RNA sequence: GGGCCCGUAGCCUAGCCAGGAUAAGGCGCCGGCCUUCGGAGCCGGAGAUCCCGGGUUCAAAUCCCGGCGGGCCCGCCA
C-alpha cells in the first residue's frame, strides 16, 4: 500500500506491527489469527509503558507457555529488524510494549493529512449500508420539549456520523396524526369553534395550550362524575378522587390564566358531553375516512403544529429527508395488508378478547440474542385492533417499519425512541419475525435513550406543564449574547450574532450528546450555559485560536512549507508527540464512534484533543519559533488539529466559527 | 409482584459489551500565571470503601449470583 492510499494511519502502524508479531508467533509454532491479535492491542495506562501494547496472557494460556518468555521472544525478533514506525519494543511482565518512532509517524500523518485535507478522518467502510434513521417523531399536539431535544440531537448526530463513515443515510419523521392525542387536540379545536391561531404566538405553543386545556377539562369532568358515584359507596376512594381533582383544578386555573377565552368556551362546551365516547367516535371516523370535513380539520391542525416544530428544529440545524404521515399509511393498503398477514399467521391469537399476535412461542435464547432482546423480558402478545376495529400504534408501526425498509431499500433501520418504549419496540421486532419478516426484524435497531430532567421541575405536556425547547434556546441565546459582548474581538453585529447562535446551539447539542444514551441527563441550565472547559464553546474557542495562529503564520511567513519540516524536532516536546498521536488516532475514533453508534466517544476525544492543544501552544509558541524547520512542524501540527476540530464539530452538528 | 436501565471524589461524566500494569476527565475548592500567537486560556494541589456482600480468575470498576438505592415499563395510550 502506498502512503497515498492510507486513510487511517494509526491502524496502519498497528497492523504493520502486529503482522510481524504474527510471523514471529508462527515461527515459534503458534498460529494466531491477525484479527485476534489486533483486538488484543490496547492503550497502556501509563505513558512509560509505550504507545500501544499487546498483553500475551491469552495466547500464553492457550499454548500453555510463560507469557514473559513469549514476550521476550517477540521482542527479540522485532528488535533485530525494527518495523519502520517503531523506535523500541520492550517486554514488561507479559506485555509487549511498543514505542512509536515519532519522526516517521509524523511524516506519515502529514502525508495523509495533506492528501485528504478537509476530508481527514473520513474512513468509509468497505461495504456501505443503506440506513434509515427515524427520530424525533413527536406527537403534533404541542411544542418540542427538552426530551424531544435529546431525541433529535441523537438522531441527527447519528445520521451525520454514519454518513461520515460512508453509509447512505435517510432521516425520517413519523407524524403520529391518528393517535389518541391528536384526536383529543382535534376534539378541543372543534369544540372551541375552530378558532383562528393568534398571530403573536408560535403555532405549536398555542396548540399545546389548546391541547392541555382540553385534556385537563376532560379529566376534571370525568373525575367529578366518578366522584359523584362513589360518594356514598366508598368513602376512601371518594377522598382519593377529590384529592386528584384538587390538583387538576390547580392546573386548570393556571391554564385559564394563560388563555381565558379559550378555556371558558371549552369549559362550557365539554361540560355535559360524554367526551370519551365522542373522542372514540372521532378516531373511528378518521381511521375509516367517514368525514372529509374532519380530515380537513385534522390536516390543518397537524400542519400548524408541524410548522412550529420545524422552526425549532431548523434553529438546531436539524432537518429531515422525509416526513411520513400515519394517516397516509393507514388509509393506504399497507396496514390492511399487514393485518391480513397477521390474521392468517400461525401466531395469530386472541388476547383479552382482541385479535393479537402471540409472541411467547418465540421466546428462545438464540432468537432473542439475534434480535438484541433480553430473555428475561416477558413479552405479552401484541394486540392488533381495538374492539371497534381501529388499529393501534404498534400495529401501524409494523406496517411503517416495512415501508421504511422497502421504500429506501434499507439494510438497517434505526428508531430513536425513549427507553420507556422498550417493551413495544421488542414486540414490534418479534411480531415482524413471527410474520416472516426476519431480515427486517434482525436489522431493526431501537436506539433507546433515557429521560432528560430539569432540576426542580416535574414535566407533563399533557397538562401543559413544561419548559419548551424554544424557551431553553432563547435562554441560551441571551446568555451567549452577554458572554460574546464581553469577550469577542468581532466588530460587526451580524458576525457577533452568528457567533452567539453557534455558541448557544452548540452548547445545547453538546450537552445532550455528551452523556451516554443509557443514562438519564439532568439538563442543568447553569451548567449548560457555562462556557468552561468540557463544553461546546470551549472546543469552538480552541478551533478559533488554532485558526488564528494559522492566519498569523500565513501573514508573516506564507503557506506552510511541508518540504522543510524538521521531523526530528517532534521529539523535543512531549505535547507535540501527544498531539501527533491523538491526530493519528482520529480516523479510528470516528470509525469506532460510528460502528458502535456512540457519538459520545467523539465528544470525549475532541475534548482531550482541545485540552492537549491548548496546553501545548501555551508552552511551545508557533509564530515566535525562529527555526524555520521547527516552525513549519508546529504550523503543520496546528493545521492538522484545526482540521480535526472543525470536522468533529461538523459531525456533531456544531458550527465552528473561524473567529469568536 | 415481575421486568428493563442506572449507581465511579461534594457534584457531573468516561472506562464495563470483548477482565490486565498506578481508575481517566470536568465542575466546585485551594495556590499560582495577564510586556510574547486571543485569560472562553494555562500551571500546580487537595479530593475515590469504583453502592454493598459473595463467587469465577494468576488478575474484577469490568464477568456471574444475591442484596440495597434511584428512574422507567408492565394500557384495546404512544
């Protein structure tokens, strides 16, 4: 392989080395697979133990030999003819420790970086996959809140990351417009006399209020009726109901103060109706397309809400390739077809008197492992239809999953959905498998994430108690604006505002993506708003500084002269070596983050890189370096780091302003 | 009652899947650095029974079993 073909220099160095180890082992009579060896390679915990190392315990055990003896054999062989990118090999208590020849490795790094330029870090897989990512998919009944924010940021970042890995990605938003929640909103909208949305309020916010008022009133009237009935019969139950009623009345009074006219009309109109029955009727009419006027209302309300949601997402730099409507899906033949297959399936059954798919027969270790489901999970049958014949969300999701696979000819479908939906997502997979869609079942990924909590706040969008994502964005912008005014070197208001946006949005995205999805996030505003290290503005600032150094270098000395770089000088300073090593590892870091679907790996990496770079240029100045060979080395390091910072931020969906 | 996820310094987080050499960062705290490329920065310091108890192993934060604590799920909602 020519160096011009190398995209991942660190992997290249390691595999060159490991191949020699394999040969040595082979000469000693131990045949070990190359990949096995590569997997064993690890990063020593202490710098003194070298740049990378190979623990020999497993191999030694397999062949019943002393690991220290084995290590010494390997070291002897490699030392006699040192591989090009190594300077030393040592045998320490069963490990072989490898020391990189930094001048050579730096030369390799710069060759790759010069060759790929802005594309450094882009390591396409051999066989790109077609991947659909469905994310956000919020019910179009209220504005997005911080939990949706986590979903959107995860989905969008995964899309960017997988594209960087060469996959062909399509993002989709599933508009859940036939669920109960939209029906409630629609019911409220109609009973409020189809009011025109006010001009001075974002449409999703206004609809959120309408939704919350409707919901709260329905619950209040329901509770009142129930309380009336139990008053004499069951005193304990009665008291419980009254207590719940009290809380709801408090919520109602909050809601009324926000929008009194709307509240009063609905309070009057819902008072003496059987609201539950009417909503059920409404859902039925929608699913069976019995009322064109109703469909018109539905579309109007949903579009209005989506308009607001889209606006929020655009601010976060998130867009979608496709918007899918649950109603379109249901009204087309897709759902009907899947029902037909289900009714004729050997897994078909009745559960709680409703048509269902029996999934218990599929509970076996091998299948569950293949589908990524825990065997200890008890999975009840999947109910397909309500007694009135209307379908349920998961039934329609069954059809939708097939649409996602077929429409895009996808090899894999990733659903970014909260952890609270693990059970229905497992049912979905198993049902697909049961109905014969085995490939789809295996390649359907539920990317599950935990909740986002705001300290001191119990959120409920049903009751209209929540901080919206818009409000959080607004707060972040204000704070960013104050900080920028304090520190910026930029002069025009336009430039400043652009940086304000970059910082505020970056800080939100960074906070939401930096914690592993399996952990709940506490969205502490003050912490997210802090511009300290380990936050997006810190990375952006580091990038701007690197950019600044390069600009000054160019003004004073012209372009970097790669031919005159003094590679030996990389060894003069420990941090130069650390930076070279980190830069070498960038492509494999991107690859791992993408392959493991773990963007937080990239966050961890870029932080380390920024830290190291900041401390380096402080002790080892670039522009003031008098020796041209060394100066070009330093400028080339700076250039490399700048490219990596910019690429990483781009992958995380965070803007990297050249100046701040 | 059953299931899923989480538990790492005062606080937040990485490492756990594929066990390995002195547990890695950040916030906060204490002390230092503004005449050198932008102080949104840098240097130094204190701070950890890796929730607890067993087990497997030459070796456990990591794997297995049993507890404890927190969140979530167990609907003809999504």
